[in-house]
C-alpha cells in the first residue's frame, strides 16, 4: 500500500495578507471563526472574488490555516481558486487584497471582475 498523498492546499497567503486578515478578524463583531473566500458571477469580465466573515466553518469547506490565520474556501470556488496566492497591497492611492490566480484568464479594466477557468481534474492528478 502506497503512502497517502498529502491533501492539496487550495490557496496560500503572503505575510502581508495574513497580517491584514489578522487585523480584520480582531475587529470582527461578532467574533468570526474565519474569513470565507469565494467567487460569484458578476462584473464585466464574468466573475468576482468574494470575502466575508465566517461565523462557523461549514461542512465541505476547505480550511487554509497558515501564518496564524484561518481562511475557508467556499466549496463552489475550489476549482477556480486552486493554486491562488492571496496578497494585500498598499499603493499610493489604494489598498486591498489581490489574488494571484493561475486560473484567471483575464480581468476587466477597472480590476473589479475577472474571467476564471476552473482547474482541470487531470491537471490536479499530476500534482
């Protein structure tokens, strides 16, 4: 019998993203169990990333715990977010979370929506 393969991590966070999530979680009222990440249809490019406080972790959600924070991924978003790195960037005129997603194929000019192709099961098997 072979050695079980470790579970594939859906996404990861940079140090900056983890620090910002930690700040947000400390201020959440009522206290949240995690930050929930997902995607939904919308915007001019077709999809938008979503973020919300999670009062509880629902069955089937992937839990990413790293750098002292907990993020849960909505089950419907897993194939769209596989391999994504979540960052938090502060520029001269803006600040916010940025998703470096290998499944993203394009984005709209305003940066609010993206086109994402779900990861293919055969690509996952090779990892």
